[in-house]
């Protein structure tokens, strides 16, 4: 991979080696997604892992949305 930027390398790679926060993989409505827990039974969608192509266009599965799960 080649990255062309006028920013210092320290700024570009800042936080690259930091540990990710506690993430969970869950199934919701037939979609496997990665969520960051915000409360018991609730999580913020980080990304979709396994789904149909149409699910990427569904606004309820947008990253950043809060979902309820068991």
C-alpha cells in the first residue's frame, strides 16, 4: 500500500497500535455485525460482517446506530 500525504507520519499512524475497545460480534435480523457495547443489551454498530448486499443500504444497519440485542 502506498500512502501519499503531506502530514507527518507520526500523525498518520497515531493510535495504530492501540488496543481496540471491547467489541462483540452478534447476529441481528439475519445480519452478523460487530458492535461496541454501550449498555447491557445495547450496542453501537461498528461494521457489518456477514449480510446481503441490500443490507448495506438499509439505514437501520448504518455504523453508529444503536441496536438492541440479547
